[in-house]
């Protein structure tokens, strides 16, 4: 499949826009462990004269922090004992784009380097780049796309916080999957997303109401793996900024409420032969059968799905999305066009590809795509055999391997995985396992509203 991603803003065009005053600031960003874009806002002249040639310094704790920006102990790369020095963000001009929802602003994403100029291994963008290189070494180019779901609320982020995130009113009151009328109620918000994302060079393919009230899904265009992760990160960040401007709140939590369907991040993937430029997944040019490469790639997903779950479900909340008959998978299985399976093969001929339905909307796109490519590479390298496709309902098959039930279980599987250490390196495995253990420990210390409702009077 050819790439649909295009360079949204050239350096020459940025200079032209700066000269006429249309762009005055550049946000220089990098992606942290949680998938958030962090960075600094730089006057455009300073960006062109100083940051572009030398990069932008930032404290290295930002790749060893928790969700609350704390500085927990236990990371080898950064600590109080080492003084929390600097990393350098090197702008990647292929990601340069205007952000129409913030007038006068452009955004560029960066690669993270240490003091010697070497890439920082635990940086999410570097983790993905290493797996892309691994697929390249096998003779293929990965082509990927994401579709991302979120909930829209009749709140602002501030009022949601003031209410303790309880009793929030969704933008709708009944299931609205494919409902044009229901989603029309918030069309001014959704239209701004669709229109301004395209202005920012992000390919919006389709959009629709999802299963839950106030739940929405937007499918983004396919392209090279790194560009796909970049546009996913910018899209997610931009939706939140648009929500702020429109005095609304959105959430990309995997499971925002136990009474609501979860929000997913489905990932579509195929690999293209680097010599012929042809999709390597179909067994022939027109059918739905998988080639040997396609079966091996899929076999790698099945073999390593449990061990790599942490990279696709990074939060405590993510594991509450995995519920039977909820449209989220609970078992590790594959089939043709079967939404009860975590791995679904769809399309035919040149469009034949795999859809991975395991990640939730809270997933870090770089780590998620890296996990899929690493598992696929493992399957190809080891010429793994793929079992026959599942027939029927994957939810009702008790013999299938299950997705890990908790963040803690997924962490231990990842930490003990020989395949993970081979693919990502011990430094990456231990870094992200430590982060997950800290998150799990924070949850175990917390007293939740569920506990107060259940025990306050009746215990």
C-alpha cells in the first residue's frame, strides 16, 4: 500500500509564514513514556537560528517520571544521585506542521539524544525506530494505521476535576454507534477536529459515533510506521487542545466508567516487499489467503501477545477494558473478519492486512507499534507456524490463552520475556517494567470511590 502521509510543512514554508507574521512560535516536542507530547514553545526566529542547528535541552527526568510528573527512585538512567542532567531533543523536520487550533503556532517532534549525541534507548520514538530497522533488515517496509476512540463530555477539564470526575454528563445519553443524528449534537466540535487535523497534514479517513453515549471514533490514514505514530500522537494531543478551546472535556481512558464500553486503539498493519513495493501479506493478488510471510508475522503476534501486552496496555485502567462481549478482546486468537478476536485479518489482495484490536485508547502509539513490529519480526525470523483461524466466538472458548488480567501480571510477563529482551534490550525492558510497577504500587496505595461506596456504612 502506498503511503498517504505527506510532509505537512517544509522549512522554507515555515520561513515564509514567519516573515509575514502568520507563524510566530514553534512548539518543540518529544514524546514521553506515557505517550504525551512534552516540550517548549520557542519564538520562530529563535527556533530557526538556535534550536534547529543544535537541538533543545530538557531535563532527563521527563523520561523517568510518572503520570503526576514525580521523580520516583529506581531508574538507572536518571536520579537525584546523578543530578538529573539534560537530554537533547533534535527536531525531525519531517514532522513539522502548523497547528490550526492554536493560531500562530507550528509543532515539530524530536528524537532524543544523550550528551554524546547517541539516541536514548528508552525514548519511545527510538524504540519504534529500532523495530522499523529490524523489519527493514528482513526486507520489508511496515505500513500501519490507527483508529482511536474517545469520550466527549459536557464539561471542561477544570469542572471535571472539581467534581472529582464523578457525575459527569456525556455528550449524549444512548448508544450511538454509526448514529448520524446523535453525533450531530456535537458536530461543531467533531467538524473542527476533522477539518483542522487535515489542515495540519493529518489524514482523517472517516469518523463516526461509537458504541457508548458521547463516544467517537476517528480513523487516521495509513503510511510508514514512524509517521503513523507521529500523526497519532499529534492527533491525540490536538483533540485535547481543541477541547480546551471549546470548553469541553475528552478522555482517552481505556475504560472511563464500568457501565460504559471501553475506548480502543485498533492498529492496522501490513508489510511491503522493499524490492517489489508489493504488499507481502496476500498469498495471491486478489484473494484473502495469507502468504508464508503473512502467516509468520501473525504467528509472532499470537506467540508474544501476552508477553508484550504491557506495551499496548500501560495503565491500571487498561485491563478493565478487557471484558467479554464488550467489543474488546479477552483471548489471544485470530480469524478472518471476526471482531471477537484480538487479531483480525481483513481486506483482500493488495489491501489484505491485520488489525490488532488489543490496544486501548490510552496506549502510547510508539510502544504499541513497536510491540506489533517486534512480534511480527520474531515470527518471520523464526519461521513460525500459524494455527488455523478461529471459527465462531472467541469470547466463549475457554481453551484460548487470555490477555493478562492486571497491569502487574503484564509487567511480570514483560520482565521475564526473553523475546522482549532480544527485541528491545534489557535497558528498555527494565525501564518500562519499573515504570509499570510504580504505577501499580500507586494504585494499590489509593483509596477509591468504589471502596467508599462499598464499605463506608456497611462494613
